[in-house]
């Protein structure tokens, strides 16, 4: 079916336009009917099916299908859908739309490996955590020929391709928690695009960007063995005939991540590429880079985890090298890349020794120091100096400050992180050059956004703060599109439509973005104060933001934000430090004086990214490098660039759901799924679309499509008169449709009977 078949959908509970609240818990008219089944919430929070045995007063005795008998509040029972609706492929078809029915329907399908389900315009994908037989050429062919229409990434990609060929920009917004399957889903969409739009050969290059970006940008975390530590937008361009002509990748990264280069928790790993290099480099490369086994590098050693079950790092390294060949990174550049990786690893092994009685330190001239100097192409002495001193400007005087152990370690780690961050950016740039869209742009493209989903943990820090801010922005895009545009369309067409109420999150975005008194501005301001601490930052927030309804100051260093997906409490510990870009200008200067090309390029890039380009001698003034962008501001800039690309594109929404936290197949945890459905707006979409008029057609199209079914001729042949006559002939109930100025609007499930008749005539 097309998802709107009358024969399966029972009539809606009476819904007039003013009756817009299709409440989840509206059971009053159904409770008490013994023959029906009801959903009953167990003390565990899970829902179970049962039948009412008796009702007295406000309480009912319910016999659960699984055996137990329970006394519950009658009001809390929710009616179950008839069996015939079990496992429908679009949640909109459910007669009773409430949390347990949605949860059950998804679970029913998941149990049969039907991991895709539509929720109106949104595709819900549940991670199977195992190989499911849904992909490959046969399936691609089936969706291309439209011989199947069950929900699938291929199906929505196919729709997108057709839209795009008609001339336009389309994009996929893939969202979900860590481990929910965003990256895999994005790859599945790319696979379909490559199959249908291939031919020029550039599609192979595009597909090969995945193993490269995953090697350099993904790491094993406690939640996902292949977790993307960056957000990505890939824009794939097409010719007029629908052939891929090029692509462009844009990334969005918080460069202070917990599982970043220099810091990893027990059982997690740093970026895959480090382990791949250590395991897979040829003997010649090993010798050239003075490579050791991964467990000899301090940065990799701290988490005590070197391998991933089922993954051969050496083999992956060969695949990455091959992919680099394919995207035209030449051998010499590849070697420079590997040298930078080795330099990062060796930086971690540099140690320090106290040189005076004021605890000032100097780097020990050992294998670490000499290897780093060799790999980046600088003097050992220069490198030593960069780790033991810092140039300062005090008043009009330039002075040289000596570093203590912790300052020296910070300087070293900041250099390692920055080298890696620059390397990643440089690599993306090289890939983009290789994939570059020719001069002749056709204005036809499909973009895929794979970005961190909303996060809410027991303890939330700076990273969650940035990620949730980004999601708040994306959510607005989602809202605006699905709800606002929908509503505007009704109003524009003169439909009697009591406004659809949707949560607009502009207040929350203002809380973040307002200048000078918003979360980001205040954070940046406090980060530049030499005496600013996490506590003074928290106090400042409370002082200035308490009047904002989305903000709540909490005890001590904490504050809470009311996000669209729920309230999150942030602990400001470490906020300022993480927000400051710790790389000192001395280090940039060191890189710019290196003899190897990459460090020089990195130094230039770092300087051009500063707010004010620095010229002349690099001296710092004040406590922090005030010229440099803060981490949060840089992230916001990348996010805005990304959002700009999405302007004027038609979105398609994919919501990835993780059915359990164990990365295990055949395990569906209701509570966990429910929370994600709420966070990514699926429940809201179902509710709103269902209470509106999701099917619409212009008068002309309607008259053309069904006019021939008319049994009696109509006096006037204008499309509107013909349309109205059709509606009457087919007895479409007045509350099931509305006639707009240009279009007809139908409630879910109304077109089915017309289509059936048409197909059998
Ligand atoms: P993160 O935010 O951490 O990057 P993610 O949402 O990108 O997470 P993925 O890396 O795409 O998550 O998926 C995690 C794992 O789940 C994959 O490595 C794979 O094992 C499994 N997985 C995801 N989607 C599918 C699928 N369609 N079929 C089979 N396995 C899948
Ligand atoms: Mg990912």
C-alpha cells in the first residue's frame, strides 16, 4: 500500500479542525469495553497488552496476555490497535496513536528485521546491530524499478533523486544518538546514489572518502566501536541527466573532545588511524618514521585498549592507503601525512625535567624529542625552547616566561591536538580538491548530513553543551520545515485551520546566541579573563540569564537548559579551559619555521583562522591569545556555514534509533527507544501530521486524475467543480477534507478508495 489505504485504517476518532489535540491519553470513550485489548504500563515502565476483567470506580482489574493480573487506574489504560494494523509500515496508519502503539509497532517490525518504518514524512531506522538482508544490487534494482515500496533508505533516496533531477537541492538530515546508525545510514544512501548516478567514475572516489574520514575522524568509544568524532555534510552534485559530477565535504568538529588525541578513557581508543598505522605500516615506512608498536606510545597506552573485536587494523591501513590513492593524494603527501601522525604519537612521549629551584622545566633530549624534531623538520633546540618558554607582552615590554611542568605538558598536548586537527582539515581539503565539481554547476545536488545527535547524560560537560546547541539549531530547521511550512500552506490556501501548535525553540536558541548576554558570548568573555574560573562563569550566567525561561541556575557550578528534547543540566567544570584554544603563538611560530611543508601550511591556516590576522612578531598580550577564536565560537561558525548550505534545500529526515546500549542484535529496550523517539521529534511529527491534513493535491491534478470516474457529467468543467463532484460521488465525509484556494487537503487515508477505483477501472 502507499501508506494511506482506507481499507486498513479505521476511522479517525472524531477530529474537527478545532480538535487539534490528538491526545496520547484520550481513552475516555474507549475504556470499559471489555472485548478490546489495552496497553498497561508496568512498574518497570514497559508496556504490556491485556484485557479488562472488571472495572469498579476509577480502578480496573486487567489480565495481561503474558499471564499476570493487575489492578490499575482505568484512566492510565490505552486502547490497543486491531491486529490487522500490527506492523504497519507508516505509523500514520495507526488508529490509536500513542506511545505504546508506536513503540509496539516499531518493535513488531524490528523483530522481523524490518528496521525501516515511516512516520509520515520521516524515515525511522532502527539499528539491527547485525547484517540484515536488505541491501545490495537486487534491492537497489527493486527500488529503482519501484517493484517494492516498503520503507527504506533506498526508497527515500530514490525520491530525492527524482526531485533533484527536476532541478533542485535536496538534503538528508540524519540524526540519532551515538551508535544509532547515522554513519551507516549515510553510506547506504551514498551507495544508492552511486548506483543510480554513477558512470563517470567519480562515484568510486566519493565512496572511498568514507574509509578515509572514518580512519581519521572515528574512534572506539564506550558507546560505539566506530564513533564519528565530527559532524559531516557531503554535498553530491549531479548533471542535468542525473549523473554524479562531483562532491564537496564540509566538517564540523569540536576540537577538544574527550576521546581526542591526548586523552582517552579506559576501554576507548584514540582515532583509528593511529592503530592502523602502527599495525600496518611497511618496514620501510616504519623505519623512516621510527614507528613502534601502539603500546609504546603514551597517548595510546593510557586507555589500555589497542584493538577492536572483528577489526584488522593492518588490513584497514592498506584500505586507507588505497583510498588515498583513489582520491588523488599522491604518495609523497601520504608520507607527509603519516609523518605528522607519527609526530603526534612521539610528542606524547616527550618528557620533562626540572631545571631550577622554581620548578621550571626543560624537555629531556631523548628519542621522543629528536624524533619529533626530525618528523616536523625543526631543530631540536627550537623544539626544546618551545616547550620551556613562552613569550609574553607585559605593558610595552616583551618578556620571556619560563614554564612549569604542567604548563609544559599543556603546551606539548596542545601542539599534538592542533597538529592532528590541522591534518584532518587539510585532508578534507585535499579530498575536496579531488572531488571538485567542474565549472559547470547545474544547481542539482543531494547533500547528506551526519552529525552528532542530542546528548543527555548523568554529567554533561562542554562537549554536550556544543552538541546540544548544534541540535537545537537543526531542530529549528526540522520544526520550521515540517510544522511551520505546513501551517503556512494551510493558511495560504485559505483552509479553516486552527493553528497547529508546535514547539518553537527560538527562545532556547536566543539563550545560546544572544549578544552580549547569551551563553556563548558570556562563555567567550569569561574565557578571555585571566582570572575567570568555572565558578565565576557559572555565577555570571545566573546573574544575567535568570530571566530567560529556558535557563535555570543550579547549585554550585551547574546550570540547566530547557532543550526541545528535555532539560539538561551542565556542569561548568572545565568549560573555560576547553573553550580556550590552548595552542600558543610560540607553537604556531615553531610550526611556521619548520622545513616540512605540512607544518608550514598548518601554521598559515591557524593564523588565517584567527579573528585578526597576526602580523609581526608573535607576542601575546593578556592572559589568553585574545586574537584567536574560542573553540565554541569556531564550532558555531562551522555550524552556521553548514546551516547556510541547507538553506533553500528540500529536506528529507531520517531518524536513527539505537534499540539497546549493548550494541547487540535482537534486543529492544522500550524505555531507551521511547526516549530517542521523543528527542528526535518523531512522536511530535506523528501527532501533528495525524491531526492535520497530510494528503494534498491541486484542483487540476485531482480533477485530471479522477475526473474520468464521474458517473454524471458536471455542468461546469472547471477543476474545482469537477473535484467537488468527485468528492460527493465517493461520499468523502466533509470532516475528512477541506477545499483550499488551489488545493484539496485530505486527512490520512482518504485518497485510497479513489486510487483503488482508478486502478481497477
Ligand atoms: P556516532 O554518533 O557515534 O558516530 P552513528 O550513529 O554514526 O554513531 P554508526 O557508526 O553508523 O552509528 O553505527 C554503529 C554500528 O551499528 C555500526 O558500526 C554497525 O555495526 C551497526 N549498524 C548501524 N546501522 C546498521 C545497519 N543498517 N545494518 C547493520 N548494522 C548496522
Ligand atoms: Mg557516526
